[in-house]
C-alpha cells in the first residue's frame, strides 16, 4: 500500500505559560488522495496534566489533498513559580486510517516557558520584587508562600509530614525521659 506518513512538523514546540493553548502542526507526506486519520494523546513529563495543561486526546483527520492539520492543547494558568516545564504529545500507532506514523516525529515535546516577570515562589509579591523593594515584602508572608509552594508537591508534602511526625515522637520520648527522671529523683529524695 502507498499510505502517507503522518508526523509532527517539529520535535520540540515552545509556548509561554500565559498562552491559552499550544498549537502543534502535524503534516502528512505522500499520497494525499484519500482521507487519513490518526489518534493522538498528551502525556506528562515535568508538566502535570490538570495543573499545567489540560490532558487532551482525540482523532486528527486529514481530508483528501490536505497535508497539514493542527492539534491544540489548552494550557492552565498558574501563579505558581516553576522551572521550564514540558509535556509530550504522541501520535498513536494504533487505529491509523490510510496512514503510517513517521519514524521519528511520531511524538513531540512541548516546552512551557515562564513568563518574564514570574517571581519566586509565587506572584503575590511580584510588584515589590520586580522593583527590588525587598524591604516592603514581609519575611513571614514570603516564607509562608514558599511553604505553600513546596506543599503543592506531593513528595515534598509527604516527606515534610513524615519528618514532623518523627520530630514529635522524638520530642515526646525526650519529655517522657525527663518526666521519669524527675519522678525517680523525687522518689529517691523523698523522706522515708
């Protein structure tokens, strides 16, 4: 069979985090006389579905003589500071109709870049930080924002809660030792 090749037009796509969606061009090369379709889906990398982008899947259809089509993935707006994040969009190898996947460009990475002006740990004090008026930022509130940012990460949250629990158990053990010491001292020192 003389089926056309369906693949992304680039291996990496870039977008800014404040854009409403990311558009990725998929091209069809070869015999364009018949209708072709391919299933696609998103997959997490460092960007997480539901937090940084909306998970998307569907069928991309090429009409006869059409050589390009576009996949749009909605992005989630966030005040939270992050490094450059990425997710993957894949053209699935199953359920292809009148098409074969490209050898290398059957998947593409999408890099979600930070908007210039994003401040660490959140945008709550961005005006003061961007104007370098650090004395106007309350330390305790900035620390609280940092803690909130960290607790949004499940592994950090779990690790912190485990460490707090261990600390509480150790403190309770030391207090129990101290109480026993006072009790024993009082018992020995008590007049008979």
